[in-house]
């Protein structure tokens, strides 16, 4: 995949309470479920351009397994590496929080994720608590593909 540097114009940051409406609007505009996390810890990140939220992604944590969800980039700024940068942010944050494997469901972006190293997962092998999450219950197996990726945490090398 071609390297890109969206950081020149787009900033990625942890979402704040004030972002909630913008995140909800972005998800709704892209017909993504705004389902609750069912009690599991959930964190959102946003991509911001000129003070506007133009992308979002979330991570639901189930012990050492994570559910990557709610990835969405405003249609006007797609194809610039923002989606990829959001996924990389979640992978880094998840790994540093002790999550060893990410799982996701998608009806629209299978190829996007397989390009980023995600492989097909048999839902039956997904940890019970994650499989019982509202998102898994909402999206029917017939239409959504389940993908997963094992994370490798890289420790920073000490400086010489
Ligand atoms: C999927 C999505 C987040 C990608 O965002 P983006 O900012 O356009 O992604 P990037 O620019 O980082 O794309 C990286 C690569 O994936 C490709 N790609 C992007 N969206 C894709 C999709 N839906 N299917 C297949 N490939 C896709 C791009 O062409 C690009 O390939 P390239 O580097 O070879 O040119 C965006 O298309 C979107 O919001 N879609 C609607 C919501 C959605 O489907 N979310 C996923 C739910 S799990």
C-alpha cells in the first residue's frame, strides 16, 4: 500500500464528550450501527480537519480481545489514508493496553481490512463475551464478514 501522510492536514486524537454528536452523525450518514457497548469499556478516536470531525473509530475491550468498530471516514475525504491511519491508531493503543487480538465485523470494507493484514475468522472461535456483544448480536452472520488480526507489541529500543 502506498505510504501517505495525512498528519499534515488531519489530526487524530482521542474523542471527547463534545464529539459525541458529530460521531453519531457520521455513523448515521454511513448507516453504521450506533449500538451500545453493552457494558464493555469503549473508547473512540476521531480524525479532525479544520475543526470538523471527518473520521471516527472505536475499540471495545474484552480482557485481551478487542472489538474494532465504528470506522468511518467522511465520503469527501476518502482515499487519502485517513481510514488506514485510524486503524493504525487503534492497533497501537490496543497493543499498549494489553490487547493481543482485534476482531471486527464488516459488510462494506472487507478488502480494506485484508489489505491491512486482517484475516477471516470463524465467529465460533471468537471469545464468548465479545461474541455476546450487542454489535455481534445486531449484525447477522449472513451479511457481515468477521475478520481478525493478532497484534505484536513492539517495545521501543533504548536510545544509545
Ligand atoms: C472504509 C473507510 C473507512 C476507508 O477510509 P479511507 O480514508 O478512504 O481509507 P484509506 O484512504 O486509508 O484507504 C486505504 C486503502 O483502502 C482502499 N479502500 C478504502 N475503502 C475501501 C473499501 N470500502 N473497500 C475496499 N478498499 C477500500 C483505498 O482505495 C486504499 O487503497 P490504496 O492505498 O491501494 O489506494 C471508508 O471507505 C468509509 O468510511 N466507508 C464507509 C463506512 C465503512 O464501510 N466502514 C467500515 C465498517 S467496519
